[in-house]
C-alpha cells in the first residue's frame, strides 16, 4: 500500500471499512437493538480504535521487534489499571511483574547517545507504547462490560478504528485517494487484510471468553516468536544484546502478570 502512495492511516481506513461492510452483511440479523447498547461500548470502541491504529502505524514505521516489545509492556499497565479502577488486589507476584517489566524496558530503551535516559527514540516507538496502554485500557473496559456480546465487542473494535482513522486523516500529509485510484491488486491486498483483521478480532474475542485470561495472556506471547522470525527473514531486522535481554524480561513479566490474575481467580 505504501508503494501505491497510500499512508498507514488511509489504508487502515479502507481496510477497516471493508471489514465493517463484510461484518454488516454477514451479521445483519444481529443489528437489532444496536441503539440500546450501554454507553460503555463507546469508550471500548475508542480505546480499541486508538490501540489498533497506533499499533499499525508503529509497525509500519518502526522496528518490528522493538515496537512489539514496547506494546507488550501492556500487562504492566493492565495490573495498574485493574488495581486502581477494578479494585483488584495485586499479589506479590504482580509487583514482581511490574518491577521486571520496568527493568526490561529500562535495559531495552537505554541509549548512551540520549544521555542514558530510557525513552522511546522515535514516533513509532511512542505509538507502540501508547498502543500498549490503549490495549490495557481496552481489556479493563471489556472486563467491566462482560454483558456485551462477542459480535457487539467485535463491531465496537472495527467501528472504533474507523472513527479514529477519520479523525487523523486531516493530519496526514499525503492526499486522501478516491477508491477509483486503486488497482485490482490494491483492492485484493486490502480485501485480504480486511478478512485477516475480521478473523483475528473474532478469534481473539471468542478465545478470551472460552479460556482463562491467564492462559490467554501467555498464548499471546507466541506472537513475539512469529514476529522475531518474520522480522529477521522478511525485514532483515536484528536485535542488539540489550534489546534481547530487555525483551526477555518483558516477556517474563507478562507471564508473572498472568500468574497474578490466576492467583486472584
């Protein structure tokens, strides 16, 4: 899509528009009572919208593994939000997870050229960090909105990404292309992405309602393995030793965070 002169925001808008269109057609009978849904679905939609859009933009412009490891600081934010918002008791293992993840982030982000201050070094990494916060916020809102159906939550995610993308389109420097600009190959790519996004959303929403949250948290980490292999072979990206060590600590922290929820359960 970049080769077609389309920015990440615009391509996100088109792919999620296709996703929404397919969803409307397939699940048309489930639209009854849509205006009776609780207001919490609006906050879920916006949080999920920012999470997805910022993650996509970060992946496009940043180093894949650094972006994903910054995103996977999300268990840290989830523990904090759950403690203060949901009033969930944080066990000792939860505090260990917080300390471990912060240590991992410090090691990974440490850059002597920046005076040793452990901060994201570009816009993509800030987006990745904010995406992790948004993901945690989405999880917490989802827990508070257990009365919402699988399809309602899925549609909320898709609609939220569309809304956030529309908000950001005026700030994109490249012009907004009309549908007629795209070639058949472009439409095929966007259709394929839309189907993958749709499947991913439905599978995730279904999976986290059928298996324990602790197990789901650990299973999600397999994404890092796939990303590491893909980034090496497809994007020719390699990680430095401090990124390996810091990233490893973040993964361990995520497992600790999952164990904290298991202890609570």
